[in-house]
C-alpha cells in the first residue's frame, strides 16, 4: 500500500498516528528495510542481516525511501517520494 507524505490517517483502519521511518539499503549485503529493523547502538546502527556496524555518514548504507507504520493496526506502507 502506498500513501502520500502528508497523510496522517491510516488507510487500513482509519486511525490517526502514522509514524514515518527512513528505509535503509546496506550496500555490503544488499539488505533493504526500515530503520527499526536495524539495531541502534552507541556507534550507529547494526545491520540485521550481516550484523556489521553502520556508523554515521557510512558510505556503505544509503536511504532509499520512506515507510510509514500505523500505531494502531501496525500495517506498514510505502510513502510516495
């Protein structure tokens, strides 16, 4: 399901409270997922697939989009660029 970036109501359940998250692409192992899939540590993130550390301004990881998740029904959506 795809939504607009200014949308605040969940299209699945009608609840307000969509949270937006960047979608990361870890170039080393090709894992793509929202930021909450990556463990946040003291020195940055840890990739859930290869477990390598991803530091600030790390050239092996890029943001490729935005996802949203409903606080109420937990549905996930892609946010239009």
